[in-house]
C-alpha cells in the first residue's frame, strides 16, 4: 500500500465496494478503508434483508451464486387484506454478496485496507485531501468518498449530511425454519417477498416475510422511531418485543424456529439528503441516505448511488483534474435524476402511509386490487396522477399532518 490514490473510499458495504469496482475497472488507483478485520468480514456489517430485483442483478453483473432464493412475486398485506404483484426478485445471501463485490473489485485492481477505522477528513486550504484512520494513520487522494452508512464520520465532519434523529428507522430480522408459507388464512408466500402494513407489529413502519427456500424465510420488523409515527405503539415494547409479538400471534409463525447465527440488526434514515458533495468529496449509499423511502429497499439504491459517484469521479479526474464543488455537484444531479427521482413525492407517500390507521391499509389493498397492475409501479415512481387515484377526501387530514411536519 502506498500513501496517495486517485480515490479513497471509506466503507466496504455495497455502495463503497461497488464504487471501487467501477473505478478500478476504469483504471483508477483506488483504496477502500474498512473497519472490520478481514478474517471476520462481513460478520459485523451484515445488516440487510437482501431483497432485490432482476434489474439490479443485471445492471451490476451480480452472479447467481450469491442468491439465497429467487422469488416470483411481491405480496403486500394489511391486517385483513392483501395485494399480489407478479414481479421476479431475488433474496441475496448478503454476506456472500458483499464478499463478491470486494473480491471482484480486487481482481479489477482496487486495494482494500481492513481493520481501518476512519476518524476524520484531512482538509488543506478548504479542500479534502485525505483521511485519518485508526489512531494516527493517514492516506491521501484526489477524491474522498464516504460510504460508511449512518455513521458518516467524514460527511458529518464536513457538514455535507444532516441525518436527523426524527427520521431514524431501526429494524431486526432473523432467519427462521418451520414457517407456514401456505396458511389458508393468508396469501400464498411460496417464492414471494411479503411486506405487511400493520401497526400491531410495526407501528410507523412495516414487517416482512421473505421466502428463502423450503420452509425457511427471513422474518423481521422495521419502523421509524419518530413520536408522530409511534402514536399506535405500545410504549413499553422494543423492536425485539414487536418481533416476538408477531411470532406469538401470527399462525404462520407458530412453529417457526430461529436458525442460529442469523440475526440481522440495522438502521437507516428516511429523509431527503440536504447535500451530497463538496470540494473533492462525495457521500454515497446510506450515508446520503439512499434507502427507498416507501418500502425500505436499499441494495439497488446504494449500487446506483455508487455508480453515479464513479461516473462523477471519472469526469472530474479525466484530463485536467477539477474536483471543485461545482464539478462534484454533477453527482448530486445524477443522484436526483437516476438514483432517486421524484424523491420528495415518495417521501410524502411514506409519511402518509405510516401515519394512516390500520383500517386505511385495508382500504388501500382493496383499491390496489381494483386498479391496473402497473399502478403500484407508477405510484412507487412518484407518479402524481396515480397517487391521486388512491386518495379520498378524508385523507386530507393526513396531508395536513404531513405539511405541518414539513413546515
């Protein structure tokens, strides 16, 4: 390892590792700093359900051998109704997925430095020129990228991101065996990824069952901790308590048992990024944050964020090097155009969705079943016309609450 690179990346998650893959493939000298020790990677950072779709697999050349199970549909449940969307997907073995990204990046020429805890950026004359890590070590680069997720030590120090506690979501998941995927009182979850909107199990969020083959499934809950969204919550119940409550009361999980060493805990912020770049610096992945505000899908968003950053770096480092804030802002434009278009509308949908009572979820499922099958995709993309089709006059109360929170 030498001491100066074209690009220094903090964090070897999907965003950081994918950005390194893209840059190394373009011939850039890139190093990735990762907190975990190499022998244990990614034991401490396996924090994703790993549900994604064919578009991600194809766009980023992800091999089938990191797929835990291929699915045929997405099921959305409310307390008493459900909606089925036929859409092929993949539940990834997340640790193997991350390992592939690192190994493939190394084959393309990226360097990795494990057991390297990033401390703060090195700034000279207003420009970010490197990173301090561990106790007293330094590494320098023409560009620095923060891909450390919500920790965001570099982005926070530079004032690039403002991750607000009110927008912080937490989640927990286990891999279970003995799950009844064909219980007669519910939709068939064979080869499906199911998301449930039900405040009894996830107040201000959602719970899920992702089939992973045989009678096994990933089962978890996630919700925003904001007091507004927690109005339906049982105050003494933790996120672990909600999962236990679901296990105790859902007949599909009556005989389910945890598969050892498969606990996943994670967190993310659901908000619009205040900024994403400055002189010689970009923040990517969940540092921005890039998680899907409606359904929580993060893998594809992180990967697209990484690619947008790599494209920006390539532009800024080609020919006459120019890493000024104005040039780095190309990344912000790409993020808003390609990674998360119409993000403000989607955040509005999130607030409306998680503020609604359980009865409104039942009505939503009924309406979705009556509409064209492309409606959900259009709604998910922030299509205003399709969103309006699902609104009723009494929903104005929720809209008013949203505007009060925003302003």
